[in-house]
C-alpha cells in the first residue's frame, strides 16, 4: 500500500466517523443528560420508566432489559458501551402472549420483572406473567430476532425469575411470589431446571429464603442470583417499592442456610426506596449496581451505584454516617471514561423513517394497519379506530405511547383531521390512571378544540370534556409543558407561533405499576364497524425541547 493510499484510507475513515457521528446526533434526547461532561455522571442515568432493570456485560458491551407490562412491543432491549449512555436497539417481544388475552389493554398485567443472562453463547431472558407463569426466550444477537416464548412454569403468582447455571452443570431458577395472585409473598423459591431451560426437574420448589422470619421484612421480591468466589449470592429488595431497601443473602451452599445483610437504603439521600436491579462488573474489574427509584408519574427511573467488596459482602453507594449502610449517590465518577454520547435513548420523532421510533409502544397488541408513515410524508397518520362513544381511552389498544423522558420539558406536535372524518376525535394525551388529552373533536361536521379528562381508568371512568372551542380550520398546533413534580399544562395555536393555555395546569398520574405516558390517538366515536382509510388524523413531528 502506497503512502497516498494510506492517507486516503485514513481520510475516508475520518469522514465516515464524522458523518456517522453527525447522523447519530440527530435525535438524541435534549431534555435529560446523565453525563456531566467532566468525567462524572449524575443519577438517574435514565430518567424514564425502565422498571426492574437487569443488566449484564458481554465483552466490551453492556445490555439491559426491563419490565414492560401490557405495552407492545414488550421487553425493551438497551445497549451501552460505557454504562451511562444507553441506546434502545429493539424489543424482544413484538406482541404479548397469549395473543388474544392482550388484544385489549390489561393494565398492570403482562411482562413483569425479567432476568437477562448470557450463557452457552446466546442471550436469555426469563420473564414472568403473574397470571400465566414464567417464560423463557433466547437470541444469538441481542437486537433479535428472539425465539418464541416458551412457558417454562405455568401458574399464578410466579414472578421475578432469575436463573443460575452452576459449575457442576446443574441449572437452577429462583423466583418470588405475587400476593395478589398466589395469596402470599415475602418468600423466594428455588427450582431445579434442565440446563436448556426446557423443563423443570423437580416436583415442587424449595423455600430458600423466608422473609416472614426476618424482623421488619415485607414484600421480599425481585431476586438476582449470582455465584462469586465460592459464595452463592441473592441480591433482593424488600420493604416496598417506594420505601424499601436492598438486601444481599449469601451462603456457601446453594440450598442454604443464607445469612442476610442490608447493603443499600435511602439513608440521608434523596433517592427513596432503591429497588431491584443488577450487579455488573466493568471491563476494568470495578463493580457497579443498577437499580430503580419510583418517582410516581415519572415511573421507575434507573440509577447506577458504585460497588465494592468487603469481607465477602458487597458495599454499595457511600456508607451512611449513622448506620454504616450504603446509600445512593447523586453523582459519581464515570465507570468508563470513553465518550459514547451518541448513544442516547431517543424521544423526539420527526416521522421521516420507514418505521416508528423504537421509543413508541402501543397500549396492547398492535396491528400494522393502524398507522402509516408514507401516506403523508413527514407525518404520522393514525387511522381512526372504531370505538364506542361511551368508552374511555383506557380501553383503547391503539394509543401510541412513550415514556416521560425527563422531569421538565416542552413537547410540540400538531394534529389535523381528514375531511372525511365524522364524529371523530384525535389528540395528544398525558396517559395514566387518570388521563388528560387535548386535540380535535368533530361532531356533525363541526370541529372543536377540546380538553378532556377521565379520573380513573381502572374504575371505568366516564370521559368529561372540560373545554370546547369552535374551530374554523382542520389543523391544530399542540404544546405540552411539563414542570417539576409532573405539573403539566396544555396550550394550543392556530398558526404554530402564538399559543394560549387550554385549561388549567394538572398533575400527571402514574398508571398501574408504570409511570404516566405521552401519546397520540385517533378514534371514530360511536362506530362499531371498521372505518375506511378516509377517516384519519395526521400528526406532525413529535418534538421535545428544554423548557
């Protein structure tokens, strides 16, 4: 190779690197950054509802999955090169199973806390459906495709599975219990399984840890099973999601007995109830612990704690001066100093791609006929789904939703109803157990700007229109401003420049085991037959910005 060839190759590589970097920077989040830019990071590293995170390292890459409950696609797949910047690369479940069960929204049901592992040269996810049992899926490539879910254990109340493949070739599965289904909780049960996770090898499980025998313990759940330097470790939270703590159990024998130690609690920090997560060893041998914090409407957001070992016990965060128990850090030195700033979870979507952004999920199992990205270029077209006028949005599978990405932000979009829309409504919704939406409602050929609310979808609330303003055009610009403590305010504009408030500010509310979400919808009211493609709503770019 000549010197000129070498120069040209280096120049080409540099141009490619710059180009890729520029492309990657088009859509990263503008409203939350965990990297402080000075070699340190702040918590949470992800200010979005990635509940019950489990994280592993394979080589130089880090992988995460989380609960997804009734949303589809389910089981988000996140990847990182530096443990701080995460990119959403797909979902392991295109739709939930059993398919018919999740054709309509099943609030708080579906995919509960999963466990992610890499074993036998492939990725594994064990996940529970508390009404069905424990499933297992595998993939050679983390981004997929993943195998069809295999029901490993059938039964109600089986939750939070965590596998362990031991050095002797035996395989085990530890899990917790949901009192709402099983009638009891606060216990961890061990089962022996085939190494390929095709079946169980015992008739009944062994009660490995009984939280009822530990003073002050309630709701022991979310275990993660590890073996390290001859010890068996169970990392598990107890005490409840909002007020609990992290305990570690250890034993020299897999069947116990296990001794226990509280290793992480709120202490004097502002991080309430540091809840279940994952121990990860970085490339340099340093240890870290991911966990979530419940922030009500913002959901269960993801934190990262430094961790070290002392006398064969993990020490997390920084010791509390009074108790000696670890407490969460607000910021810390980054685990890996190389920059991966392009790897940000996207929130904005300009609808110019061939597929929806991976941040979007539907309210239940979805159909490709519900939307189009090509019918109106640079717009999302939602075809109006037939829906009884008496129903509320909590019953609607075709709401397109995404997680709240930060504590404060401004969100802008626009909506336009088609000329053939009749008795239709469409808009932007802040969706939780209580929801509020702003948008357009057409009735008998007349279009109104409306603000509507429903107080409790779990109790079949009736939607109420609180504001209705006649409109002489079919397009409306919408803005949502979110302030601290999830205080939200809708505004609207006729020209995209001058906005005026629509109704009063309101506090967003969490859903069933999930945070509030932001979404778009289009409905043909009072119609039970399938609508034609002439009845739809077009939405322009869904853009987040700093307040």
